[in-house]
């Protein structure tokens, strides 16, 4: 299943990462505030059962866990 489309951030502050699954602080590319709308271009499954989505926000791209996004 592809997750292409618009999503809203449900976390209070979501870390967008350089690569999927890497949970270290050095992998944080930028942060997105709660309620922000992001565009999803595809997905990666990584780190056990977590689904990581490739998103675009404010001209930047990165990876976030689908657990912190709600479908628009």
C-alpha cells in the first residue's frame, strides 16, 4: 500500500529524519509542529513494524514515522 497524499502532524513536535529508522538526534534533519500539513511521496518499512514515510514540508524532504501523522 502506498501512502501518497496529504497528512497532518499529530505529534507535539515531529522530528523529520535524513533516513528512515535512525532514531539518533544526529539523524534529525528538521522539526515540524503539531497540525502542520505535509505531502507524502512514498514509504519505507523499517525498524520492526514501523512504517516510515518520505515527506515534503516547506520545501524540504525527509522521513517520519507514520505513527505521528493523520490522513487529511
